[in-house]
C-alpha cells in the first residue's frame, strides 16, 4: 500500500493492501476500495462508496459526493463502481437517493473523460466511453459499449441502448435504441442510422447487420405505426438475437424512442 502522508483517510475506510493514494486525496468513512486501484492527487472519495479492482481515479475527481437533489437529506445511499474503470480529472459521480435506487452504479471497463458527469441513481453498464463533458442527469441508464460524444446531455429517466453512439453536443430527451447513431436535430436527438462501423468493429456478423438494416427501414422508413412495424419485423426476421433485442428495447421504452 502506498499512501501519501498528506492524504486524509477515515479510519473506517476499507482499503486493499496494494492500492495507491496520492497527495491531498480525501477518502471518507464507509468507503471500500479493491486491490490494484489508484486514487490520484486531490481526488475526493465520498462516504458510502465502493470501488472494485484496478480502477484508476485521476487527480481532482469526485466520486460519491452527495447528489444535486434538493430532496436528499443525507440518507445512506451508495456509489458503486466495478473493475477496470478510468475516471479522468474533474469527472464527477454522485451517490444515489432514497427516492431513486438508493445507489448509483457504474459497471466495468468504462472510460469517463475529463469533466464528464454521472448524476444520482444512474446505472451505467460496461465498456462505455464518455467523452469530455458528457453529462447524465439523474436516473439515466446507459447500457453496454456506448460512446457518448463530448458535451452530450441526457435527460432524466432516459435509456441509451447498447452499441449506440451519440455525436458531440447531442441533447437527448428520448430513449436511444441499441445499435444506432444519433446526433442533434432541430430540438432533440435524431437517429441517423445504424452504428455500422461500431458494429463491425465489435464483430457483429454480416447477417446480423443486414437484418438490423431491414428492421431499421421497417421501423423508421416504411411509414408504419410502431406496433405494425414491430409485427412485420417479427414475421419477416426470425432467429436474429440483435433484432429481438432491438424490438424488446422499443417495446419496453417508457419515455418513447428517438426517431429518424
């Protein structure tokens, strides 16, 4: 364990034997930090925070601070990060609230670039990239392998589907289906088509991509109402897990989905 003498660490914090803590870092009470994790200079780890293994928390970050929610009155709520996350300088992650999930959860192997923000009660999956100043409001869900461009802003209770990509500066008020690219429209995000390059890089088969193209055209370009489009796709495309995932996401959407 390498802890700089200027670091301030509460006696109740549970630290793995091999972590590193830089100068002037602050670790509050009831914090759990797994092995291989590094905490940079001047970083703040708020109470009720759990960090898994091999996380890199850079200088001047804030993980587990109280939420920016006027209803929050100091109740025990948690911030939980999995393994292998990189949280760059000035990024912020806030703990949950009792009116939400009572925890904010970030999975594994995510990259949060400088000034990105994850608000209270968000659920972030695995393998996501948040570019500089990408911002999640409270109660947002980001699934897996999503790329958020710089200055993206996502409204409360919105869900971003897996393998999607949001262009820089996009304002998102509706759910983004998986496998899609969206950029700013006149008032809100607009779908621009499938994330073809991303899907190919992730190893999706030509057959799956072809089926997703057919589904996209039926959903957004055929002039059909959503239930009609879904029924048509299910009748014509059978046994494609990616299309099934896309349709299940759309049917489960509470806010409604972004369209092209």
